[in-house]
């Protein structure tokens, strides 16, 4: 994995640079998105990963799954997004996505990303918010 031996701060900077390069153009530098076309990546993803399929979804969305980056780089980016933009909503027992988890999820292509996203948010509303 890239940066495995780097100090945590350097590792976070590397992940941030990858985010800016590969995600920031659409999701903006601070993860605000450009609604309605581009969802934001702030605050709510901690809730999303608490429902079945939520963790995988972050890796399976077309912009992530089809991006020209390695599984290790995608792992770094997604974990950085969760920790940087969603720390307040992460569950107490949060563990970062593993390389194996990213690799397996990325290989499982979403047939209808928008429908899957709607279903995940229904689950969030039914479980996490109540």
C-alpha cells in the first residue's frame, strides 16, 4: 500500500492530495458536492456506513469504482473522506476500510447506482436516525 511506512500526518496529506486530484473536481475541495448532480461527502457518510451495504457503496459508486487509481489509493481516499469530513457521524466502533474490503467491493459493479443509493438512505432513515 502506498505510504504504509509514512507517519500518520504524511499519510493523511497523501490521501488528501489523492482526493484533490481524483475527486475534488466534482465533489469540491471540501466535499460539499454540487447538488443535485454531485452529492456532498460531508457529515452524512458516517451514518451511511452504519447500514448494510453502506461501506461497500462508497467504493462501488461509478466515480470511485471506475477511477484510474489503485485499490490502495481508493482505500486511502475513502478512509480520508470518512475521517476528515465525517468524523462527527462515524460510529464509535468505526474501523477504516481494509484493502481487501475495497478490492472485493470495487469488483462488484452497481447496476443502478441511483436506486441503490436511494435504498441505502431509506435504511439510514429507518435505522440510524431513530
